[in-house]
C-alpha cells in the first residue's frame, strides 16, 4: 500500500536545488532498504515534476518510477535495493 512508503515533499523547492535533496533522500532510503518511496512535486506548471523525472532518469539506484495514477502531483519510485 503506497500510503506507507517514505515521502519527500518538494513543495517550495527550486528545480535547480532539487537534485541535492532528492539524491540525499534516495540514498537514505537505500541504506534503510526501502524498496519504494514517493516524491511529492505537485502539479503546478510541471517544471519541478520535469526536473524530478530528469534526476530519477539519471540515478543509477532507481529501478523505475511513474506518476501515481491517483495523484498526478507525486511520483512513485522503485529503488534498486540489495536483496
């Protein structure tokens, strides 16, 4: 159930500084062996969502990601956790 996944709310974050915040959050969750996390970017203009997806596309620790079909203001991320 996605309600129990760790979440990072990026509201108010600038696209240019999002990388540092997102990267750190992903690394922390890899260390905690969390397989899924949620990044909340909001709907707005789409600039932050685009930046977040660009970051995720280039992260080697990300297995997959997709917009939450029930809330287009957040992205669900599957991490490459160690088994």
